[in-house]
């Protein structure tokens, strides 16, 4: 009878408005018969006088027994907007269909929720129209019962937690920046606070252990043409004993090829998009270039360069230098070429002294440490190049060196007669400089494109001419983790040498003239274009090889 009453009011009618009123009236009467509404709380805007009279005369249908069910415990903004903060709510079916109705205040929320569940169980599987009514009522109860038993502060906390969870705030990789910090940020105004751009907070976020790895490479190219050396210099930048790419590359080249731009593009293509060519200094046959990670380019001062020629008549001898400050650690990189030949030991000492006096760096910033010796003005100094120091082994030196190279621990015996080691011990050159343990063969002089030492008529004595030395102002702040040669590059009579050094970086102040992300953009773009083309060609070759391997020919 209930369903017939509901359906009867939904059929026929004298128009859209009359049909809608009858349908709403039928829904209201059905809710009253089920015990969800009393006749006194019926909506006069929905029920006609005749319908209200029929409802008052008809007996109330007994309700099924109530089943205990806890009210939902979800949040409800709508309930708070309705002022329902005390846990009391009323049910009005008519409120789902007309904004004119208001929920009666005499029914408790938990009782209404239980009545809804009883109604769902009673009528489940019957009229689809009543099922739609059930869903509308359920949505209304869900939205109005969420604030039951919760305080306003608890609701706000749960809402905040829900928002944070939905936006991923709890697992964000980037630190959230409060608006207040952004307004008070003293960047680029000489601040030494921990929250500055170069301060301790930013350093610890980017480099938690405050240590970076630097690879310093020196290579005398022998003026090789671009056709002579490889297009990709993987042995130079990715030696087999290294598992990770260093954060900073410094490249020192002597007797550089005529096309320096081509060399730098090949270096960028080899290293890849993780690093950028920050700065380089090219002076005649000398080149000093520094590649750094893109992550660090915003925390570096403006770079400065300088070049010195030590021999007026010889353009290949001298120094090219680059310096900058990373966070609070100042660094100087030098690419040097000293006087050659066995009998010019004193001339090499003089070349060293000229360079430390004449290199005028830094110029853009005031040096933190004042000294006439440029190597004492920086926290870190990396001196690499063809220093041309030889081995003093006396008469028949070539034969003696060849025999020593055949035995065990040859490096210890050879470095014991190395001119540079002896001059350092006497305090004449490279005082306070350090060097890794030499465990590789002499790097000069080779026949080009071979692993044979000089077979010409001069029979030059193999020597450790190519070196990487470093100096740190704070003892123990830099340590060598690898020191070796690169035997794969045979296009020169020298072998390249690299040193991997772990550095301790300290926070800085915001009074430096920053580079603002500046780097050599042209080389970065062209180098990575070539790298992409190489990767495409490699993929084409791999696909071609796979296709050819699947072809079977019958003879």
C-alpha cells in the first residue's frame, strides 16, 4: 500500500507542477507512515489539506524493531554551517526537495540515523524510486552526522590533516617555505644568518654532510687536432675506478687544440646535462675550465679569471686560472705549464714563483685572506698541469728506469728521485701543498698512439711531469680518494692524470656578487644536442643488431 501510494502520486497529473507536488506529498506521507516524521511536523507547503486529513485518519504502521548502530564519525562542514555543533539534528524528508522547509528540532540525530538504517533494511530490493529516496536521505544523514561527538577544534585538526594528506604535504621532497620567512628573507643584503641563501640552513638542505667531490684533470694534448682525439671523452671523466659522478670537474689543458670550443662541447656532451660549464679561461695554449652540477649553480659567486705568461719567447708556458666562491668556501683552479727539458730545474722553480706573485685574483670580491702569494688567499687551491719535473737517476738513466718499471713497487722507487718531491721537501716550491699517492707509471714521454715510451733518438727518460696538487687552509678539510692516469687516451705524448678530492664546504654570507645561475649556456645546449643524437644512433644500432641476429640464411 505504501508503494502504491507513492507510485499513485507519481502517475498522471495535470501538469509538471502538480505532478511534482503530488510526488513530494507522497514521499512525505510515506516517511510519516514509516515513523520518520510525525503528522505534527509535516510540511504545510508540501501537503494539501485533504492529504493532511487522510494522514491524520490513517493508523500508524508499526515499525520494525530498532537495531543499534553507531552514528558516522566523519567531518561535516555543512553541519557546522547549519549551526549543528551540539550533536543534535532533526530529520525532514521534505528538506531534500524544498528550501522552504526546516528540520524539526525534536528528533535526535542518532535516533534518526538508526531509523534510516532500519528503513534501508526494510525496503532494500523494492521500488527503485524509494531506493533513490534512501540514497538522498543517506547523503543528508552522512553530511549532517559527521560532527557528532567532535569539537570544533577537533574538526579543524582533522580537516587540516586530510588536506595535508591529499596534497602530499607530508612527503614533499622540497621544504615548505613559510610566507613570513619569504617576507623577512635578507637575501643579497650582507646577511650572515643561517637562513640566508648561502647560509647553513640552505647548505644543510642541499648538502647534508657538507662535503662535495671534485675531480681535477690535467692533460697535455700535444696540440692534437679535433680529428685526433675522441669525440666522447668518457675515459677522461668517467674512469673505471669511480662509481659516482663528482660534483665539480676542473679541466686543465696544456698545448690545447686549435679549436677550443669544439673541445669544450665534446666535454659537455660527455659529462651530460647534470653539469654545466660554469667558466673557463683560455690563454694561448692553456685552458682552465670548471664544470659544476646544476644544483649548485645558484650558490656560486661570479667567477673571475686571470692568465700569466712566464716565458716571453715561449707562448706555451704560463698559467690560466679561474676562481669563485661556493657557499662560503673560496676556490682557485690553476692550469700551468712549466719550462721543459732535463737541465731546467731552476727555471721551473722560477716559473712557480712568478705565477704565485702575478696571478691577481680575486678581483670582483675582496679576498678573505690578504697575502702576496695568491695560493694563500683562498680556502682551496687546485694546481694541475704539465709541471715538467723529471726523475734524477744519474747516468744510463733510461735503462735504469726501464728496469725499475718491470719490478714491483716501481712507483715508490721512482718518486724517491722525483724533482718535485725533492723540491717540496726543501721548501722551495709548493709549500703546504699536498698530493695523492702515486701508484701509476710515468706519464711522459710516449710515442703517439702507442703505450711505448720514447723510442726516438733522444730516448727521453720517463717522468711524472703531469701532476695534480692541492692546498686547503683548514687541515683535514680535503682528502684525496683517487689519483691515477688515463692510459686510454693515446693521441698525445702525455697521459692525462686525474685526482678525486673530497671537500668540506662551509656556509657563507649573502654579501657576495652572485652569478644568479649564470653559466656557458651555448656549450650546454650544443653539447647535449650531440649527446642526444649519439643516444639515438646507439638505439638505432641496437635495434639493427637485434633484427640482424634474428635473420637465418640457408646455404
